[in-house]
């Protein structure tokens, strides 16, 4: 899914900046922009994005051809600012096999294979799916687990199943979900094009993955 960052207010962020203030700023921006309905506002405030973002991530150049590493330990101010801006954060390069130096230097010509989606896109998808508390939802493409946690907050963690094809990514998501208090979310490592028959039927299905056509399953 191609995601385009939207301009955000410039704010100086230090390593000690409270996550709550940054989170509230982001949620206010989403609400003001019309992407976030009041029914989802409480979920976004209760599920901080930073709990699901790895310490090492990458920021895409405007043309999408280069990626600049941002390390939470070495660049805390930049990391916090990136996590709470309305843009996608790249969490994996080249299916987990980035080129040498990618952790500290700008890389180009490398495929971005996983990310935590742009908050506006996340908000618009959750609003569009019209899921209500108690409904059972299948998500294809777990990624960091942030979207699954948002669903879990509103619908109940036991009502959320998420399928991720990459075992390393799914393991990270399970750990992050458990640490955030949503360990009851079922994270399945597998091919999302096959759905998840053991948990069917679902009331809603959504996916954050690239497909040429929607698989029947």
C-alpha cells in the first residue's frame, strides 16, 4: 500500500518528552483532519504507538527510493518524533536481510517489506470496517501489532485474530501485544491469502498487505 505523509506541526522533541503528550498531539491531528471518529479516539489514546515500534526503524525519503535509519538509543529525539508523526515507519528492509551498513547509513534501492502504517490510513481503515464491540475480526498482515491492539481495545482481545507470514515479525507482534496487555489476541504465523479457517466465521476482515486480487478464502 503506498502511503504519503501529510504535513504535521513542527514540534521540538527531546528524549525525555512524555509519550502521552506526543500521543495526544497525534490523536488531535487525526481528529482535526477528519480521519478519526470519536468512537475510535479512546482506543488511539489508550494504545500508544511506540509500544509496538522496534528500536531500529527507517524513514523513507520523499521519493521512496532511500531509507534513513533511526535508532532509539542513538537518536532518541528523532525516534520519538518519527513514531508520533502521521507517517508510515519502516520496520523491515529486504525481508529481514538488509544490506551491510543499513543500521547506521542511508541505503537506496532496497525494498521496504514491513512497516507500521501511517496513522491516518490506520484510522480510516478502522472507521471504514464499522466493527462494533463484540464482533470477531480477522486481520491479514499483523506487522508491529499496533492495529491489532487498537481493534482489541474496542472489540475485546479474544475477538481479534491476526495473520502474519513472516515468523520474525509475528513473534515481535506477539511480544508487543502481550507487553501492552493484549496477549489474548491470536497472532497466527501463516499465509493470509488462505484466511484462517479454524477461527471462522468472522464478522469483519481487513488487510494491510499487497495483493493483486482479494483471495476467496
